[in-house]
């Protein structure tokens, strides 16, 4: 399948987001014609910093605009769709659940219904769900398995679970759109500019551009995936789904299967960035709140057994290497 993406028409919703922009960069490099739906212009995003915007066709609009989505699919002859547009901040979802549900739930069924109605020859649709759709399970039942029932509690988690279930409906025998649903662990790496996320927040602070204030007690555990591994997997999945209909309707987890203690990760990042004296002072003075974590699942772990069997994929970037690569990118970005 060498050269598969050359001149392929690809739509990425949320192209100006962290994952969407990195995915666009890879697909453009492989010769695809990439169209991106963008709601808010942000000149400081990865999309513009890496000049990916000059190599793609950007369309201003909202993922909930049904007629706009239909027009894009038809007029541009879209063959592949990556649905990444979402409100991703857990704190925002707690404060404004309606806005989160509009974007993450209504946005998903708007896109899928538009594709269904136009009856165009879309070959693959990748829907980004989340490990948080599972809700909280006892540690002894982890890692999450694709067969586990979704039982979310908090607004963001509910929004991802709803979008997930809606996508399952659209790839059922009755509708039969070519859909794969992904439930991935926390994604990090170059281009992540949502500084409410832990890794970019820590790196920015360690480099001296902000003051790090722990928002939780750091006692929860999370599984992380490096952005390059995620992009490689998305590209592989869409390509294979185009030619293997047995993948239609499949759900795939992906993670490292090696969750890290959050307090330990914070310490690791600052140690990698700071000189020994500054790090000693940081470690001595940092104070974590004693309060319990609100709106956060305590322990999450994802393996990649099923996805490895189907795609011969496994994460290639260990957390230490991924953090180092991220630090080098943020050094360049934060200077500008």
C-alpha cells in the first residue's frame, strides 16, 4: 500500500487541535489533500507554528453545522474522515457541561448523519473516543478491555461515551458506515498547547515561563501515549479500514499498559529540565493539595493487545524519550 495517501481527500475535524494538526502534518507529507474544519483561529497553535495551514485547505465553521458538513463532503469529494473535534478540558466540562455536550455529542451525530445522507464514497471514518468513556473500574479489573461496559460519571466522560455509542449505531448493519472507534490513553507531545494539561503545564513552568501550581494531590495514575505513535496508528487504521471491511465497527484501546504515578511524572519532568540546584529547590518547595480529586478518575490503564493483533502496532516512544522530545519542541515554541 505504498503511496496510499497520495491525492486522497481527507477531512480532519479539529485540525487546529493538538492531535489534528500533527495528523495533518503526517498526511500532507504522504501526499494527501487535507481539508480541515476550524472554528476558532489561533495563530499560536501547532497548525500555524509548523506552517501546516499553508499546505492544507482550512474551512471555517462549527462541527454542529449540518449543512456545512454535508457541503464539505460532497463538494470536496472526501474519502477519509478523522473526527477529532472536541471540547477536551475536564474542568470546563464540569463548569459548562452543556457546551461540552453540544460539541462532543451533537458534533458527532451531526458529522455521521451528514455522511450518511450524502451517500458519498467515504472509505473510512475514525472516531476519537477516550479511555475516560469507561468511567472508573477497580484497579484489579484493569487494564480496560474493549468489551467493558461504558459507565462514565463526570460530564466530559459522559460526552465521550455518548459520542462513542452514537458512532457504534452508525456502523451497525442497518446503517453500515465504515467506522472505527478509538479509546486512547492520555496523549502528549509537541504541539499540545492546552496548558491545563499536565505535561505542557509542567514543561512550560520548568522552563521558567509560568509558575506551576498543582491542581490535584498527584496520587492518581495515568497511561500516556506519545503523539507520533498516535498519528502513525491513526494513519494505519484508516488505510487498513479502507480495504478490510471486517474492521468496520471495531473498537480499539491503545495505551502503554504502564501507567505512571502523576506526582512522580511531575518530578520527572522538572528534573529533566532544571539544573540540579533549581530542581532541589523546586522539590523542596512544591506543595500538593491534600484534597481529594474531583472530576478525575483515580486509576486508568490501557493495553494494546487487540490493536496489536489487528495492526501489528505497539507504542515506540517510552515516556522518558517522549518527554525529552517534547521539552526540545517547547523550548523553540516558547521563545517565539
